[in-house]
């Protein structure tokens, strides 16, 4: 017996849902903080990479050596000049950390290159993320690691000296020491971080970026040495970024040495390289954003 049409069950009865607007009940992140997500991701990734952690530990091994020198100087007034605690000791420490600044910077070679290889840059910029936020998120991690092997240990050595001596006499006599450590560390870190980011934005291979960065640092130094030997002029040091950082470091620490070039020239070279790197970064990221 056929069921009347009006009594047939509706196939979709009980399955229809309201597809209208639903209010979002979660937490909304404030605008302008997206860079924190990128920075946090890179920091956590580096902490999981054992060779990079070993590099950081080796970089901190020199801190123990200088801590011993400070301790010997504090417990025994009659010590050789080698153990004397003076501003030159902290300048020597920061200059010696240059090799670790170089290696840590090399370790960040893929920070943008990896995104370009995986075509992740387009994905980033398809989100509510500005170019400035993206670049900031990529700049923060190398800055953290570089300051972690320069500014942080140097400041801890200053604190150690105050604690072991039991007074602020040394610090009062050398009030310029804290700003000198800060300026020297930030100049070196900013220059290295911007250079590696700019180079990383130019390639999809982190190995090629590493080679380019090493080439810039070593080739320019070699060229400076060769041209100085040929011409006898120290002005060729202006083509070597590392030498310019050393000039600024010696100046802020009030070292009694004749600079390779006038300090304003060294500052102009460093600032010029940072600005050039920032321009390259902005154009490379903007180019991807337009294509996306």
C-alpha cells in the first residue's frame, strides 16, 4: 500500500543547521604582534638543534676563562698585569667573541631562504601579516642569539666583578663601561643580523647564503690587507665590515690606539650596510607580496 505523499518523511528532516553568522568566542590577538609568533617559532626550532646548542655552550666557555681572571684579581691584589681588571679586559672579551658572532650568524643562514625554498613566504604574506612584522619576526631570533654571546656574558662579567670586589668602586671609576658594552654588542649584532637576513632573502639555499656571508667577511678583510700592503694606506679598512666594528668598539671603550679610519667613517659604513640590507629585505619581501 502506497504511503500518501504528504506523509512521506522528509529526507533532510533533523539534519538542517543554521549556516548564518556565528560570533567568534575565542581570544583575538592584538594587531601588530604577529611577529612574535614567527620569532618564537625560530627560537624554539634552534633550541631543538643540538649542534647549535653546542656552539652556544662553546661560546660561553670563554666566559669561564674571564671569570677566573676576575676572581684571581679580586682575591689577590698582588697579581701580574695580565690579571688586572680594567675596561680593556671587557673590550678584549667582546673582540674575542667575534668568531662566535660569525658562527652563530652562519647558523641563521636559512631563516628566510628556507621560506623561499618551501614557498612559505607567499603563505605568510597571504595572512594578516605586514612586511614589517615578517621582517621583525625574522630579525629578532638572530639578535637574541648574537646578544646572548656578547652583551649578556659581558654584563654578567661586570656583575661578577662587582660581587667579588664587594664594592662599586670599579664601576664608579668606569661609568662608560656599561654603555660601551651595550653599544659595541648591539652594533656588531645588528650588522650581522641584517646582513644574514638580506643575503638569506636572495637565495633558496642556506648553504649558498653561508658561503656568501663568509665571502663578504673574509674576502673584504683579505682585500683590505692586500691593498694596505700595496698602497700603505689604512683607509682601505673601510671596505671590511669587521674592521669597522672593531674601530667603533675601540672608540666606545676609549682605547688608546689610533683608529684605522676616523670613527665617523666607520659609523657611516656600518649604518650604510644596515640600511642597504634593510632596503634589500623590503624589496625582496615586497616582490613576493605583489606576486602573491
